[in-house]
C-alpha cells in the first residue's frame, strides 16, 4: 500500500521503518530539512530492536509535501497534538479524495484537523482515525536511527466521521492489523493513554526530574503511590466513557502494569520491556516537554472538559491539571484543548452524535 508518513518524532521514525519492513511503499516528509538531511542523503534509516540493528531503504524521503502525499491511501501522523492544527493548513492543498489520515494518538485531533481543513478551503473528502497510543514504544538514537522496544498488539481506533468506518478500517488494518474498531473518534480520544499515564509520572516526580540530569519516570519513577493515582485518574476516564454510552473494553491502564491481567495495548509485560530498554532515562523540561504540552495541556484539559460536559465529577484529573498549571504558570483549562476552545461545549448530546457520525460540514 502507498503510505505517507508525516513528521520527525520518535513515532514517525518507527512508522517509516516498520511499515517499510512490512512491505508497504513508504514516502516520508519532515519539515526540518537540516535535521532530516542524513536520511535525505541516504534515503534510508537504521532500526534497532530485539532482532539487532539494520538499515531500511525507503521509497522516498523528501521535504516536498505534495510529492509525499500524492497517491497515498493512508497518511500516518504520529505527531503531538500541538502540531495538528498548523499541520492541517499545510496538508490542505495536497489532499485527495479517499485518503485516510491516522492520528496515533489523536486527542480529538480528528475534529481539530477536519475543521481546519474546511477553513483552509480543502475540498478533498478525507477520513480521520485516532487511537489510544502510538503503535510503537520507540526512541530516536541519533539523527538516523530509531530504537523500537515494543509494538502495539491492540489499537482501539475510532473513525471521523464514523459513517465512513467500514471504508477506513479496510485501509487501516492493511497497515496495522492490531487495530480494533470502536464507536467513533470521541471514543478513540477517550482511549488516549498519555493523559492518564504521564501527568502523575511527571508531576509526582517533579523533584527528581528537576534535580537530576536525567530520570526514568517508568523505572524509579513508578512507585505504588503513583500507581494508586494512576488508577484513580483512569477510573475517572472510564466513568466519562460510560456516561457517554461507550462500554467496555475501556483498556484500563492497570493492565499495562499487571502481567497477568487482560492484554493491554502493548501486550503483556509491556512495562517490563519499556524499563529494560533504558530509553526513557532522559532529561525532561517540565515547561515544554510533550508530556506537559500534549498530555496535560491538550489531553488532560480535554478529558476534564468532556467530563464537565457529560456531568461527571473528576477531582483527580482537575487536581493534576491545577498542579500542572501552577508548575508552568499557565492556566491550561483556559489555554489548552477543551470542548469550549473548539466551540463544542454547548452542543446537545444528539448534536454531538450527529457531528461524530457525519463530520464537519463546510
């Protein structure tokens, strides 16, 4: 299948390597030409995983966006939610009817990007899909190498608009067989694991994160007190899902840690694999790291706003959001991604259901 990869993050590198090795024709675009130059020069990258280190030849690596998007059936965008709106404006002139845009994960980026495309005058009929996590546990090692310590085995995914689900899943599963269809894009957004796992890890580890040159939030940073906060926060997420009529499986985060529990998104013993890789011992700037800017300012703000709209009390989520706002000096509920910032907070439930099914209308 013809696939376009957009961006230069860890997940983008992993997707370019993995999808190529799985037999797809992959074209890859990155905006930052200087950082991308080693891959532009060789038209390849190196991948490191349990099988060792090897070079992967790409069909095309380019800084010409139209060249990469032309003819692609699937467009994979494993970028932070903070990039979605501006990226949509760049994509608008080049998109074609029938293309599927995959956001792993999305934080309701399906709606954000679809609305921005409409505003930019894009006439192409494209379909969005979003899931609960990146398909890879991955970190870049240098300018041309990616380390993949795990691959998702279950990817709960919702489509926007949902009335195109059958078409979209036919394309998505060709690239990612682990995809499991769920109701719609809002259900997909409420599967996002980042706003559950990362806020307690960075806020309750703020001392060592700021004291040491690097800190592994998944190793030394994952202690019983933090896990209890994880469980309480995740219970609130699942309560919101239930209030909106989304039923199990909710993919509780506890299954990520419990080796004998239900298989989670990265399979059993995923936490152990993650810790063993040592790739997450890294410096974390609490003001601008994506765990703060994507998972809290976008993801946690969004969860709190949906809870408010649905009439569900989420004191742990609100408390963590307030602490993060104090750490950064920025009121994330005012500046972050919320139903209010999207102009959706006054929608009746029936109108939201219609939006999710039919999509943004021009």
